[in-house]
C-alpha cells in the first residue's frame, strides 16, 4: 500500500556532506537517541549534515509549497532509522509496531518546528553516501575555523532516500543549499561554506527551538484540489510546530486527519451542511492548544471548485483562546498570502495525496451494481512532467448503476514506479499497479465520476497505459 509523502526537488546533493566516524569493518558508529520525542525541545541531537536544492513546487514532506516556507533556511529530517539497511518500500507513515525504525521526522510531527544547528568536525575526505559505503570512510575528523558556527532553520521536508545519510544517521539533517551561506560565528556571517571548501563532510549538533522572533499568528491556506467535499488546509507560520487540527462540524469538535505524514496539511470538514465555511483549532508540538485554544473561522474562496493553485491563502477571524507566547491576532486576521498565487509551473517531484483522509459528509449509500453490469471505465492523463518523473490523474467513470466501490489496474513499462498517490489506495505487483477507492470516494451514482492522482518516478511514456476498471460492491 502506498502512503502519502512528498519528495525533494534535487540535483541530488552536489557534495557529500556526511557525518559520523566509521567504526571497524563491521559497521558504523552512529549517534542515536532513545526516541523521537517531538515535544522535547531541550534534547541535543548529534548527526551529520548534507544539503539539497529545494522542495518541489507542490511542496516538501510537510506539504508546504516553496513560496509559503517561512525562510530560505530549511531542513529535512530522516523518515527512517535503519543503520546499514537500505530496503525500499518501508512503511510510511511508520506504524506503532515498527517504532524501532522511526527517524526524527516522527511521521511528520516535527513539521513547522525550528532547529538550531551548530557545526562540528570536518571530514578529511568526501564520500558518496552510497549504501554500504559508510560515513567518512577512509577519512578522519578534524576541527576547523568554522566549528561552532550556528544557523536557525525550519523543518519543511523529509529524507527517505536509501543512502547512508538518510538511513544510517538517525539525527542527520539535510539542509537547503541556500542556507550554506547563512551560518554565523561570533556574530559574523561566514559566506558560502560550500564555495569556500568548508562544507564537505561535517558533523553537527542541533536541537529544537521556538520560532525565532515570532510575532503575529498562523497562516492558513487551501491546498490544490480543495473543494466543498474535500478540504485540505495548509498551516504555516507556527510558533512551535503542529501536532493536530480540530474542526467544528456544526455540532461537535472533531480531529482532522493529517494527509499521510504531510505534517502541516490536514483534511477538515465544514461547519454546516451547506459547506464552504470552517472553524478550526490547532495543537502545537507540546500537544497544547495553540494560543489557548483560539478558534479560526474562514471560508473556501469562490474560485475553489476545486482550488487550482498549489496554495490559496485565506483571511480569517478569531475568537476565544489567549495570546499564548505571541501577540494576539486581530479579530480579522489574514493568512498573509492573499490569493495564494502559485509558484510558476515547473518540474515537480511530489504531489499532495490522501489514502487515509477524512471522508466528506456521508452520502446515502447507493444501490450496489448488479453483477455483470459494470459500466465502469477509467482514463489516465499526465498533468505535469519533468526529466525523470511526472504526475498523472486517473478518472473513474461509472456508466452503469450505482456502485459502492471500484478498482482499477494497469501495467507500467519498465522503469516506472509510483512514489506518491492521493484519493486512492495503491498496491503493486511487479509493473502492475492496482488502485482502489479511498474510504470516502468509492460510492458512485450512475453517471458519476471521481479522480485520483499520483507521482511517478521515471520518464513519462509516449503512450500511457489504459487502466481497466471494475466495481467492488
């Protein structure tokens, strides 16, 4: 089963910035910690540092597009902690019974938090980070004149690659390339460490901190595809991360579902049957109600049917709660992004998705499809492509009687692999992919249709496969 996550936009790490010493020929000396306590801001983590070019236009692992990231200084945390083991298709989000392989990403629960990074020793040789190659193999660790330099950065992405950095050093940080010129030492900015030859292979210490210089209030926007019956929101400008979003459904407060492990993207429901208006409350990384339980009220913009931009910011009003650790927002607040103009279209290695999202308001159950009278068809189209990948939508059409569920299937040419998916539950066997309905979009009345999507690694084929389609109830 595929789960939801986003990937980086990379010309993958131009230099090998790695970390802890190789210990004998049998393994690695890895600095690990007992747990991934998201709320423990005091703990110091010791790991290695690499860098990456940036997040994809639709957003990084936290679900936030580039234009909405608070700083050009941002980092990715490791999804998994599997020293010396580089297997593909590990579970994501990591289930409770596999907590032993969970990295500091903590299933997205550290998204939107800030970290303070301090540089330590420098490895005398570079390496590729290739599986089994070790970390700083063949080199020694030495102090240099930038030891102790610091940088504050926000967590916005995840590192799930099958290499030494992302698997063998649980407390590894992958820094945005732009941040390498922002380190300071004794109050002085050091300039571009990579160009100065001072970035190659560094150890680091880091810890979580409150958002530096925080003022104002959170920002709220709808993700691409949001509409009245499917309402994913993106929460940014957080004073201390985010662990949950509650929404008021008109009668009671309910917990919104995080989209996969996209830690700043939550799926909510409107506060009335008419749809289009919402009330939410946010929980921070200490599992405390943000701003004393402040409520944020806002509406789906008229143009969102669905929202076509990667981010559509909204204005909101507030009520209740307190000021928390930040100045109180005015009664009419703004998400800070107006119409939420998207990034210019460009190659994307990620897409928003939901296999376990909050279902829309329950609809009357349709009469099951009669056996043999399927009337089900599906078509696939590419929505965006770039060298090495593409996104595609599959639309399922019900041309017969009402159905309770559906399933499609197709076979990729060699070299194609689905990395992300949304509004469906995927499985694969070899090159064959089977996509079934999510819990909330299986019921299709006669002549109704629904669409799901995916991100695919590999060159887009000249001719797409034609998915088969069948009802499942």
